C-alpha cells in the first residue's frame, strides 16, 4: 500500500487552463469565421430595402460561405484530415481553402442567376476575394483567417451602416489577442490577416455594391 501510495504521489497533478487561456479559447470559438460570416450576412441582409428579402439572401450566403464549409470541416475531422474546426495546421489549410472557395463561388453563381441585390452579391464576392488573397500567402506563412474574416466584416458593415461601426475593430483586436494567446498565430500574422481582410473585403464590397 505504501509503495502504491508513493507512486501515486509522484504523479503530477493535472494542470488546468489559466483564466487568460480560457478566455482566449472562448473568444476564438465564439467569434470563429463561421459565426462572423453568419452575423455579417444577416446584418447586411437586414440593411436591404426589403429586410425580409435581404434575410432570405443572407441565408443563401450563409449556406455557401458557412454551412457547407463547416460540414466539410467536420467531415475532415472525422476522417482525420485535421484536428479541430480551426484547422491549425498551415499545410492542411491549403487543402481546405480551395474547397471553401468553390462553395462560395457556387453561391455567387446562384446569386447571379437569381438576380440577387447588389450588396448581397458584393458580400459574397468580397468573401471569395479575401480567400483568394489568403490562399497564396498560406502557402508559406500562416496568416490569420480569424482576423481576416472579422476585419473584413467590420469594413463591410461600416460601408453599409456608417463609420461608427469601425468601433467594432475592438472585436478584431480581441480576436487577434486570443489567437496569439493560444499560440495559434504570431502578432504579425494576426495583423496581416486583419489588414488583408479589411482592405480586400472593403474594396470589393464597395466596388461591387456601387
């Protein structure tokens, strides 16, 4: 009994996450690209002349830009292609991003065919353009998709609702902090992602919706 007790005593106690790490994980999970895409799609839909029609188009955007990609990501987790829904391995993202781009492209095709409102088409076109910029960078550097999507969403909503929306950049800062705290990205990778997302999504959205 004494020997067993000693061996048990020598085993290290399981360590729990710090408060900062727990907060960072919650921010990363709650404000992941899927959830941000749902939010920006719905808010853009509500800003249309006919809010109900806008919401219907937002569902189309969510289907192709969020639902289908997350279904594929979940399938990949089950098949062992990646460890979690954030797809932390840079090389694996090179396999995932083209699939998401294909889905988003199909969504754009449907919007063109069914004559969607220009701002809704612009929204999804901006998502595709952002992915097109992130993909080649990801080939050699793990730029932050979380920050690109969130900053792009802020830029598009600022164009839609007004300059006060730029205050929501604090949300992007929180997301960047969470990614760095979890050691998923460096500070430079989060800053580059945010800059790329805001500039690319903002420019494409403004141009297409004009």
